[in-house]
């Protein structure tokens, strides 16, 4: 019997990390692949899906701005519950640690629908960082039937929480699949990277530094520290700093107030994924508090300074392509200067390396969804 597989996603990182799986499922005649988009990130998700050629089967409207975590989770729960009642799938596929994923797990559990958790087992060990995502991921693990761990370390974290060994599979992270697909497409259709091409012309002759920040733990003092570091780096005169602004007012507001008008800083709206992958590959250095960017940068061989105190993705640190630097401006500037001014230090970090996957994760996960006994 053909299996019906309902993928539920709501945020930009979920869309990026699930489009390769949606491609793999769509190509397999043994299943009926359905997609529900919860609206958590609105237009940023529509842009990722459009560039991947994917049309959702169910698209919920946008989320009202300024919702609390409670209200957002409650809204996602109602939306996913309605989708599950209408679709009655054999599997629900959820990704990562978002409000959409947590609500999806609760709704599926309430209806006894098996959950496949993509990117399972990431742990910082600190329930406050990333907040609330660390706990979301643990809660989803407690309810899932199939755990697709991106790395051996993630699988070990699940084993340590007494998840049944037979339910855990090391698949690699689908972000590497997404990056490869997009990089190949950019090579065929360079016009897709048009916004970055314009920024590269603006900063011709300078080293490009990519900066992103959005984490809740960094709101307030952390974002202030990051802005101070950007000001100091801008004053060097040899850098073009490109800062795609997250739509959340808690981060974009302070960054705009502090950095607008600096000639060597480009504050830009979120870049479409092809433009953003081009930014990561041309950058001399990346400063970020993002989870996904920590996984993408090593695959491109671009050094990353992680603007956080802990990470649930230590594989990049172990591989030597990422360093944790926190949000103290003096530390960020000193670590950045070391990489910018010492070619040997830069070379040591700039080895392309794929601790997070080999680009075949989506095919492995699709096979599991079809093969695992239900
Ligand atoms: N990204 C993007 N455009 C941007 C900034 C980020 O396409 O302007 C992508 C990035 O490549 C990564 C994902 O968005 O795959 C990360 O999103 P974010 O940092 O918002 O979330 P996190 O990964 O921390 O959950």
C-alpha cells in the first residue's frame, strides 16, 4: 500500500532542510507526499519553496506579528492539528526544534500518528541555550518513532536519553543536500545570485565578512555587543560587512539604529537562499549565531566565528572550521582580526570539510520512511 507522508514545516531553516527530502519523496512512486506550511515564517518560507519548485498542499496564513512563544505554539498546535485531521497520514515528518515542530509532535502524538524527526539528537546540554529550542528538540525526541540523527554524536545523545537503538539512524544532515543542490543550480543559472553580485561590486577589492544574528539568547546585550564589534571591524577600512537582517524587530531594530549609514556595512533584507549560499562561499569570514550557518560554512570551507557561548553543533568546533566566541565585542574583534591578518590562521580554519553530511541524507531518510515497519 502507498504510504501517505505529511511533511509539516513553518520556518526558513525547516524549508531549507526539508526541500531535498520533499524532492526525494516526490520522485518515489511508493508514496504520496503532502506538505503543510504553518505560516510561522511567512514569506521567507514561500521564497525557499518557490526556488525549490515546491507548491504546498496546505498553506496556513501568516502569523500575527509580536506573538509570545506561548501564543505562537498554541496557534501552531491548532493549525497542525487541523491539517492532521484532514490528511490522516501514515507518517508526519518534522524537522529540528521550532514551535512548528514541537506543535506538530504534540498534535501527531494526540492522534497516534507516527512521527519521523529529521535532525534529531542535537544537544547543547543547557536547557537555556538555545532557548526554547533545546527543550523542544528533547520533547520531540520523546514522542518520535523514527529519529534521523545527522551525526554519530547526535545519535549518541539520543541513546543517552534511552531512545531505542533500533529507532535511531545516522543519516547526515539534509542541509548539505540543500547546499549542494543550490550551488549546482547557481553554477547553471548565475543570475540567481544577482543581489550578491551587486554587493560584491560595491565591495570590490575588500574582504567580505558575512554577519547574521537572530538568537533569542542574544536579544539585548548580545546584539549590542555584536553591533559594537561590527562598528570596530568597519573602521578597519579593508572589509565589506554584509549583514542580512532577520525580520524579527528585536534584532533588526538595534542593528539598524547602530549601523545604518556606515559605508563599509551593507544592512540588507534577508537574502534568498541562492544569494545567501553565494555570500557564504565568497566571504573571507562568517560571524553568526545561526545554527544552520554553522553547518553550511564548513561544507564551503569558510571559517565561522560563532556568536554564542554554547552550541548544540560542536562537530564544526572539533573539525576546526568553527570557533565559539560569544558576544563580547573585544573578543569578536580580536578573533576576527587574527583570521583576517594571519593567512596561516585563516588557512588552518578554511579547509572544506563536511562533518554534518555527505549530501545523501534526503535519500536515506526517504528510504527509511518507506521501509520502516509501522
Ligand atoms: N539564510 C538565508 N538567507 C539569509 C540568512 C540565512 O537563506 O539572509 C539561511 C541559511 O543559509 C540557513 C538558514 O537560513 O540555512 C538559517 O536560518 P536562521 O539562522 O534564521 O535559523 P537557525 O539555523 O539558527 O535555526
